[in-house]
C-alpha cells in the first residue's frame, strides 16, 4: 500500500543528475517531516553521551553498570521506566520474551515505522536475519521498516530517529562480545566503543521520549540472532499463545 516511484536513467552520465535530484529531495523531505536537513544536533547529542561513557571507561576500566528490567535465558531487555511500565501493563508480570516483543511492536500505529538498530558485526548471515525480521514486521504490521547496523547508520538516519516526528518504534540489538580488537594507543577497545555508542544512542532516544527497547543477546553468534528472529516471529503470530496459569 506504499507509494512507489520508478526512475529510468538513460545512461551512466545521467547519474550525476540523480545525485543532485536526491540531495534536493532530502532537503525537501526534511522540511516536510520537520527535520532540519542541514544540521544534526541530535546526532551530536549521541556523540556527547558516547564520549562521556568512553571517558569513564578510560578512568575506571569499565563502563557504568546497567540495570535491565527483564531476563530470559541470558537475553536482557532494557528500556526507560515509562516504556518498561507500559510493556508490563500489557503483558503482566509473568511475561516471556515473546510477550514483551509483541507488546513493544504493538505500539506501532498508523503512520508509524519500525527500525531495527543492530550493534553487531555486519556479515551476510546477520544481515540476512535482520532483513527477514524487517520483512516480517513490514508484512505483519503494514508499516514502513528499516534496518541499520551501528554505528554506521547514525550519520544517515540517526537525526531522523531522534529529531524527527515521534513516529518511530525502535528495537536496538546489542550483545556480549566474544571477540574484540584493541584501539591502538587507547584503553578502550573497539567493542567498548561500540557498546558506548549503542548506550549513548539509546539514552538520547529515551530522552526524546521515543518508544525504544534494547535486546542484549548473551553472545554475538549467529545462533543468538536466529533465536531473536524466532522470538519476533512468534510475537507477530496472529494467534498469540495463552498465558501460563500459576
């Protein structure tokens, strides 16, 4: 049911004109959506949060402790108090991971979009799994969807998520690192910087009142990502399982 436009490019030389067309389209779309097309203050806000976290790591040797509101077989869920309260109000205190995911995506209404924000290694297997999740969300919710691997997506869509209309439902995915690389000359590794960027991104989404849920997987294996995809598939099932008694 979404509008689709097809543009035929007559030759390779015409590609330069397409660059100009879409630069103009970005500026116009930003103005229509209420997003400043020539500034990114909310992207900078995420950088400020990230720098504060990495500075603390360099001083203390660890990132600040976090508190999750839900755990199931090593999968941890994080949200601000208000959103966690809304989710539990919908699911009850004996909720499962599937129940919480169902309640979260159910907050997407007409005109909303659902964004999957993956702070994981971007390889073919993980990218395919997230595209399967995105397609499933699109088909079941009849909503616009997108997938971004962090931190690379922050400079393309990060400003829209935080500074645009409050029409996004965000599922951020992080994991415990089993492999990591050192940053030459700095105490914080690449894994620590990625974690700090994910946490900084989530903090700004929450500060802007966005509907954001973070799923922290127990490891970075393809099996864990497949487990999340299976849970999301069950959450989007049209006939949810009945709550267990007792």
